[in-house]
C-alpha cells in the first residue's frame, strides 16, 4: 500500500514538476534575454487562467477558442508590460528592477482578487472522462493533458531556440547585447518579445493548473515555487529550469510522503522547497547548469 | 541614493569634521530638538486616534529604517523583513512571559532577532543581488512556517499575549502613555542610525554598496559588513516588532506575510533609499495611504463609481493595488524618493530667486 502511494506521489511530482519546469523556462527566458528577475511570473499564470475562465463562463466560448484567445491576450499583455514598465528601467540598479516586478506582482494579484473574488472557481468540465487508468494508477485526464502540453511546450522551446530566426536572435541578445545589435538585431524588440512569449506560455501553464485545481489567487504561488527550481537548475539555463522543476516537484511529493507516513508535521511539502533553496544557495549558488559569474574589473 | 547630492553651490566645508557633523547647521539642530519637543506635547492636544497613528508611524518607521540600512546603505535586498519584525514581537512576548521586565525584554528581543537575522544573512556573505533577494524570500516562508509550528514560542495559531509596558510599577499602557515609550526608542534609534552613517562602519557600508570591488581593495571586509548590515537591520526590525507587540498586547502570525515585507520595501522606496529621513517620510506616506483610501471610499459612498466598482468590498484590494502602483510609479518617476524632493525644495528656497 505504502509503496504504491509513494509511486503515485512520485508520478504526481513528475507531473507537477513538468509544470514547474514550464514556468521555470518562462522565468529563465526573461532573465536570459533581459536580465530581469521576474517576481510577477505567478501573476502571468493567474491572469491567463482568469481570462480563459471568464471567456468560458461568462461568454460561453468553447474551451479551445477561449484558450487561444487568452494566450494571444497574454502575449500582448507581456509586450505592453515590458514596454510601459520595464523599458524605462533599463540600466537602473538590479534592486530597482526586482522591486518593480514585486510591485507588479502585488498590483495584479490584488486586481485579480478584486475582479474575481478570493474563492477558487472550478473550470467548466472539458474532458469527457475525469480519470484515466494507466498501468494500474488513476491519473486525472487533466494531468495527462498538462504533461502533454508541457512536453509540447518544451519541444517547442527547443525548436524555437535551435532553428527559428527569432529564437537565434534572442539567444544572440542573451549572449551579448552589443554584438547582437551590431548584427542588426533590435535588442528592444527582443526584450519585449521575451516578455510576450514568457507571459503567453505562462498563461498556458496557468490554464492547465486552473483546470486541475480551479482558478484562484493560489495560482500565483507557482511564481514563487519556481524560484527553488530555477536556482537549482541555474538561473540562466533553460534546460536547467526543466530539470530543476522536475526535481523540486518530486522532492515536494516525497516530502509529503515522509510527512504523512512518519513525521506527521503537516504541511511539510509546502516548505521543503525553500529549505532546499537555502541549501542550494549555500553550496552551489549558480545551480546545476548555470554559468558562474566571473567579474572582471 | 547618496545623501548629499544636492548641496547648493557656495556651501563649502573646509574640514572633515564639518563634512561629517550630524547637524549641518545650528538651525537643523534646533529644528530637530523642536520637532521632538512638539511631538512630546502631541498626546496632550491630539485625539487618541491621531496619537495611535503617530505610534504606528513610530514603530513602523523604526523597522523601515532598519530595512533602509540594509537596502539603501549597504545595497543588499531583503524580501523577508516582516518575519524579522514578527520574530522580535514574539521574542519579546516570550521573554516577558518568562519574567523578564518588559523594557529589557524589548532590547533583548532586538538582540535575539539580530542573531536570527545573522543566521539568514550568512548567505549574504556568499551571494549578492538577486540571489540574496531569493534567499530572503525563502527566509520569509521558512520563518512564517516556523511561527505556525512553534507553539511554545508563538502560541501557535492563536497568538502570544504580550505583557503591558511598565517601568518600576508605572504602567505605560494606553495610547497617550505608550506614545512616549515609542518616542524614546524612535529618537534613540534614528539618531543612532544617522550617527552610524558618519562613522567608519557606515562609510564602509556605503562603499560596499557603491563599488564592492574597490571597497574590498581599500581594505573593507566585505563579508563582515554585509552580514553586519543584516544584523543591524534585524535588530531594528526586532525592536519595532517588540514595540508593536507590547502596544497591541498581543502578537499573532497573521499579517506577517510577504505583503507586509513588501510594504516595508515600499516605505523605503517612497521615502528614498539611503536616506535616514526618507525612511520616516516613506513610513508616514504608507501609514496615511490606507487612511486616504478609506476617506476616499467614504466620500464616494453610494455614488455611481461606488456602485460600479463595489468599493466597499474591494477596499482592501484597492489598498494592495495602491501599494503596488506606488512602488512602480516611484521607481520609474522618482527613484530617489521623497527625501530627494525635500532636498530640492530646500535648495530652491536657499537660493531663491537665483537658482544657481
């Protein structure tokens, strides 16, 4: 019984972990392209999920259109945010930039609470069957979809950065802004685009989580949970974000297992990633795949 | 960020001593003393509600100054100031419960919080900038979780009772009397901070902020000063939390969330990073902001705007949004905060009508 519970929890961890990985990738995308640590990543999930939910419940739009519309909306939202709020701060000290994203985070979180209330709202049912049995384990079809979507996004990112022109331009910008500019890449556009893509992809993750757990302001907690994942993987490694996300997802659930079976402290799985975060920062602050900052004078 | 960016021309100083004095002219000294005296008279004339606001400004201002020493003067960032504030409150309540006299308990609570702050500040010795921000974010969640768990220390979810403030049997409870307690701590800690900044240690902190490599080459011990800034900031937060606990008579986990930490950050951004007086100005702004929104919502009650926006239910969210918006707007349009504006006004009048 207990070992099957453990297995179930590890699978849950992997499913949640892929979602952490996706949000982590979005986070790293912004950091790599524009050197901004985005504390408002969770709000992207939140706003995306609420948009989709609103379209589906208030306007009775079919899921797929609502989904696509909210992605498009978040793309524009990300672009607008970068242009209006982050662009004036280019060149400011890192503390200011961090604090602006924190300000954005509270602002939008409160706005969403105001507009939609504090209670979790369930998505209208989307799948014909709620649960599917795979290898003798009950898996919610929403989870199955979430894993599918996450893997698709990861594959899409890999293709985008390896082969597409814009993706390459973005990598060049991340490598060196001066060199990129001298090759005719518009760094301003790349900055804005990275925010747009990041917001849009986060919205996908937000909708997926919303389908599973219902939409509520708890979604924005994802944006904070993503920190342990990206620090573990290395702040500027997209691949690292995925690996870190998976590890943190599994770690959470294994902690949950030990907690429920042996320790009975309660709530341990919520806090374990932060202990892990402190330990990582103490031992290996640049993470598994991150590049070490070397400062020259 | 620097303190003396806007010195009007013609204002020369010919010795280091003159450059470093706490009060630049006799008039500023007189103004400060007069301000304190006026404040000391305040409870006699002001209503109890206004005095309670002043008390609130007092203890929050102390905590904000602590954060400003960390963020504004030493260039590090902490997103977990509220939990240190909370720790001070719980520690003082805990000590007072175990027989320590309250005035002593407040100071001991400050020292105890310093130790905890140093513990979490240890990563500061290794990492900096955004890594430190993330480490303090983790501290916020870990300590918040600890408060809920450690029922022996914090009374769990029901909270801890803090004994009233008494000296030699004289009871300082009640707004009008407790005001003087806060005022004493406030003046001592503010003068202390202003004094620190003109000492060798204070200059070292600023050097670390401005260019840490150069500072290190000049013989400033980076690890020492970074952790020291954390310690001082936690001390201020702890004292402020303890003052709050003994004022309310009760300390609970509720409200020590990340939003409160961000409010402290908002105070120092609004007031001006790296300015002692800015910490106070920012605190006044942030304490009055909810009052203003409350008054505004009250004025609009029943009108069309009220009906459309559900102002009554949304007022808490409106306040949170305002905090966020104020942080963003100040950082974009007035990154040096109110303190900078104040210096500009002073310089303007000093040179009026010829501004050069």
